[in-house]
C-alpha cells in the first residue's frame, strides 16, 4: 500500500502516521523529520534546508524530489510506504508519479484556528521524535518524553510568525494537490479536528 497523507501544518499527519504505520507494516516517511535530522547532523542538505524551514518556506523542489527518489528505493519500501509531508507542490506530485504508483491520498482536514492552537502547544522529543501537546496530548511528566525519558523541545518553526507563514504556503502551494488527486480518483478526506483515537479509526477504515 502506497499512501500519501495531506493536510495543513498541525493537522496531525505526523501523530497519525506514527500510530498507523506499525499496524500497516509499512515505513513512515516524513520529509520534515528527514530534514530536521539532516540539520542536526549538519549535512549539506541540512545546511541548505535550515534557512527555508526556520522561516516557514518550502525547501526547493529539486532537493525534495532527489531525497524522496533515494528514500523510496530502499528495501523497506518494497511493500509500500506512507508519505507525510511529500508531495507539497504540483511539480513534486508529478515527479512522484514517475517514481511510483500511489494507491490512496488522504487529506486530514482542520480549521486554521485549530492548527495554530495545536502547533503553539506542540512539544517534540529530541531523541525519539514522539509528539505531545501541552493540553491535548500531554506527557505524564511535564517536559519529559514518556517513551524514552528525553527532554521535550519546541520546534524552531513553531514560533507564531513561522506558523502563519507555513499556513499561507500550504494554501498557495499544497492545497492545489487536493484537486489534483481528486481528479485521479485517489482522494479521501477525514475530519482531523476530533480526538486522536477517532481520527486514527477513520484513517484505518479509509485505508483498508
Ligand atoms: P513538516 O515537518 O512536514 O511540517 P508540517 O507539514 O508543517 O506539519 P507539522 O509537522 O507541523 O504538522 P502535522 O500535521 O504533522 O501535525 P502533528 O502530528 O505534529 O515540515 C516542516 C518543514 O520542512 C516545512 O515547513 C518545509 O520547510 C520543509 N519541508 C518538509 N517537506 C517538504 C517538502 N515536501 N517540500 C518542501 N519543503 C518541505 O500535530 C501537531 C500538534 O497537534 C502536536 O502537538 C500533536 O500532539 C497535536 N495533535 C495531533 N493530533 C491531535 C488531535 N487529534 N487532537 C489534539 N491534538 C492533536
């Protein structure tokens, strides 16, 4: 199964992808996570990507297409994959089409004010990547990851200015993909503004 999760920043793509890929037995490919790791490791890709990401801009298409091309060639993608954060532009979607067939595209829909509230309260584990929200999905001990005990951090692009820019970029660059995939008959839409467990249940129904 080759799945794309679409949706604005804060829709819950990463949270849901981490939950369902174990059950589906396919890898979760988050371009945001790959880029953040590259930044941490100060690789050439990371150094290029950081200035775009911190401002809430998209990283150029050619870099992202090369990254995905290499990633989906790997052995763990033989039975499929779940893409979270790619494609984000029409040129990325067209390039993906040349690389691999896609079985399903699921858009997680949320309102703007919900996105802003979620991103402002997000906390991420800097070691294992687990995601929390200070109000809705809090860790058992404030500031500490339940899973691995590491400190939780606020992402550099979860500042108000960058959040608003990311939402604007989503509307301009990524939202056209909804029509693109609808025309191909691949699109399903799920209401992401509900409890995490309800969204997971609908996602699994939509996929199976
Ligand atoms: P990326 O990391 O992909 O960020 P994003 O798309 O902006 O998405 P987010 O991670 O912010 O949100 P999400 O939908 O995953 O929500 P989450 O589950 O975390 O990309 C970052 C940057 O990298 C981009 O801005 C760009 O610069 C670059 N980039 C990446 N891919 C690119 C590409 N293809 N092309 C060009 N540039 C690219 O949840 C958010 C919060 O809500 C969390 O706190 C969570 O705990 C909470 N939450 C989740 N679900 C619920 C729920 N149901 N109820 C209550 N709270 C919830």
